C-alpha cells in the first residue's frame, strides 16, 4: 500500500481545497410573472420561457 513520502502542510492542503467551495445558485426574475426562476428553464408558476408560453397553466383561482 502506498504511503505519503512527506507530510502535507496546512497551507498546501488548504490551497488544494480552495476550489471545493459551494457557490450559490443563480436566480433571475421571470419577465412574465416576476417569480424567481433558474436561468434557461421554464417558469413553474406561469409556464413561460423567453416570453412565450411553453406549458399551459390553468389559473387556480
């Protein structure tokens, strides 16, 4: 079984892990209804994408 030749210092370990940070997801406002939506996806509330109605949603009023 392989054994490390030298001990890894705190700095080197932290520099290696510097790219592992979790980024916050990007959200934008739907131009039709104003609901917060992930970019490049259909709005769940109104069913529109790029200003066109892709999924027909029935009003639950």
